C-alpha cells in the first residue's frame, strides 16, 4: 500500500490496519519462537547423538579387550595340561 493509498483511508480504517498488522507481527514472533525452540532441540539432539557415538566407540574398545581376554582364557583351558586342571 502506498502513502497515497494510506492518505485516502479514514482514521477507523487506519486503526484497523494497524491492529491487523500488530496481530500479524505477533503471529510471526510466535512462529519465530517456535522455530528457535525446534532448532535448539535439534541442536541438543545432534550433540547428544555425537556423545552417544563417542561413548559407543569407547565401549567398543572395552568390549574388544574383554573378548580378547575371553578368547585367551578359552585358549588356555583348551590347551592346558589335563593334570593341571584336576588340582
């Protein structure tokens, strides 16, 4: 709407226009808040996913070491002298 169009409006029409724009602005602000909240939640999920991935990788090393120890134990039992196991 141009300045010329605005000059043609009555006081009542101008107030209604301002009220409509004020409501529109409030709606846009609410949408912005909602979008920012969703973005913050998504950022937190991404950070948590990274932390979970790091934890899984470190646990993987623990599991590998435990598996090696179990394999070594089974090897020792299979290849042990039967007389030693009796005692």
